[in-house]
């Protein structure tokens, strides 16, 4: 070997470095494509002259809290919008008052785009993608996939509308998913969910869901112990998470009570029950069960029909989610809870449905992973993504203040009921997938309830690595 050859040989990077460099190329390419999509999105929003009206309301709330005004008497923007959030949220909005409007809008938009990437990344981790996929796709770096998918997700209606209004939905979704992805035994697991509920009440259903699933798991543990040990035998990480979430939520209430005692009393003694403060419930933008029933029945208040429907859906949704969680189907369980929360909330504006991002990723992962009925799963994934990207709910007459939604035709009702219809369908599908996983385990003599790592026991009822809630979603049915 000549001296020149020795020099060239020693100059070559080692094999691990070459592999790292090769893995970095897809991530870099995906990041560039993502930035290009975000830039086009930003230009489109500027061309549409978006007002970021909700962000301006947040700023007004922060200013009112900072100056000692009445939070629930204030009105902001040309639309005369009130404050509908708990007083704790107003404390978090105070920093917005330290910026001029232009820089504030820029920073919030940039922050929301960053949160979208985080949401996609956390959704991939929850669903076990891309590692659980077959073939070469499994070797794609997760950051590359996160950038690529975020660049596409920014154009779906819930995300577009969230950024258009300057909303906080992406922040809350990221906070909940990050919290649920923490190790099951982590001391502060549940903290993020409680804080999210303190900002906006809807995420509180996740704490209730953890409590229900934890109670079922505790009953299983108590049975396995022959009834001995009492609370100590039944205590498990799911109950611990629920307790930490409740304590964190109580902490937000107490913090606001100390800082804003008058506003806290006003909110918790009456304002919290006034759903109409958010706007006309029958608006097409309200994609909750209450909004759908109001349009269907041509009334501003569905009354007892809504109460009964909500009760049924809440019980069914929590039951389906609990069955999925105890079967090791984490992603199915978390999304069943999210869909249930969106359905039963009196008001779920279309921009609240940013949970469509992990929903589509879960269904898409099933379509890629399954060899049986792959065409069916692919069609379902495509249909769900089409609904969220079609903006169909805005095709119906919806002039603000005209209450045109109370006079919708049958076809218009279908267009304005897409999100809740998909959510109900997903709950049915979750129940079916969970039931199938339980039946398969029963045939093998391995009860899945005894295998849930988050429940505090080791077992043999499922496959795959664990996430912060239980196991990586969908793995119990990965080989069907």
C-alpha cells in the first residue's frame, strides 16, 4: 500500500458516520420541503388577510388580567367577543401584552407551526411509526417523517383555521400527548394534562378517562390478589396519573383564585355553565354533537335530546377507550378519548379538531401495516383525510349572525356534520378493534388486562414496546 493510498483510506469516515450521514439526508430534504410548505401556507394566510381574531381576544384577556379589569365583562375586537376560558388562561396570556401586535402575530404563528411538527412527532411516537411499518419505510428517520407529514398537515381545515384565528389548540394537544407519552411510573406523569385542563376545560376528560381505566385495572389487580390488600393492591400508575392530573388542575384553579379572586368566583359560580357565550351553538363551525343536533332539529337548543345523546356517547366512548387501553392499544385509546371529548363538549369549533392529525396517522399506519383488508383500511384513511381537507363544512350558508344553519337542507346537514360523524364512526371502530384483540387473547388463554404495563403488572397478552400510557397503539392487531 502506497503512502497516498494510506492517506485516502484514513480519510474515509467510519461506517457508522456514513450511516448517520445517509440517515440525515432524508431529514434534511423533508425539513426543506416542510419549510417550503410552511412558507406557502404563510403567504396564503397573508393573502387571505387573516385577522387572528382569537389571538387578539387572548391579548385583551391578558391586558384585563394585568390591569385588574373584569375578565368576564370585557369584550374584544370588532366582533365584540367575550372571554370563555378559565381565569388561569388569562394569566398565561399576560406576556402577549408585552409585544406589539405585528411581532406578536409573527411569533405566535411561528410557534404554532413548530407545535404542529411536535404534534406530528408525538403522534408518530404514540402510534409506533415508522418502526412498526413493513419494508424500507420502517428505516426512515422519525424526524424526516415528522417534517414531511407536518408540511402536508398544515393545509387541513382544523390546522389552517387554528393558525388563521391564532388559537391555542395545537399547544393543548401537544401538552396532552407529551404528558401521556411520559413513562408510566414518572413522578409527574399527568401534570401536563391537568395544566391543559386548567387552560381549557375539555382536556379534563383525559383525566377522567385515566381514572376510569385505572379503576378497572385496579379491580383486575384486586381480583388477582384474591381480594387481599385493598387500596394498596388496586393502586396502579393509571390511577396515579389521574390523581396527578386532578391535583395539577386544582393547582391552576388555586393559582387563579389567589391572583384573580373576583374573576375566579364569577367563572366557577356561573360563567362556566354558559356555553352560549362562545357564540350561536348551531353554527356550522360548531362540530360537536350539540351543534349537529341543533342544525338537524332546526333549533337553537336541542335540550333533552342533547343531554341523552351526550350521556350515551360519553359512556360508550370511555368504555371503548378503556377496553383499548387495557388491550395495549394506546393510540386507539387516546384518540377514542379525544374524539369523545370533542363530541360531548357543548362547543367544539372546527379548529378544535387538530386531533385529526394523529387520527389520520393511526389509520394510515394500520393501512400500511395490515396485509388483510389493506384496501379497506386505505379507503378509510383516504376518506377521513379528505373530509378534514375538503373544508366541506364551509360550503353551506353560514353568514355570521344570520342563523342560516337553522334552515339547512338534508344535503347541507350532511356537509356540516362530517367531523362528528367521523368521530362516532371511529369510536365504533375502536370498540371493534379492542373486542377483536380481547377475543384473540382469550383464545390463546392470555387475558390482555393482565398484560398492561401501565396497569402495574407484567404480562404476556400483547406485543411491542410500551409508551407512557400503556403499550404502543395497534400492536395487538398488527399481524391480522
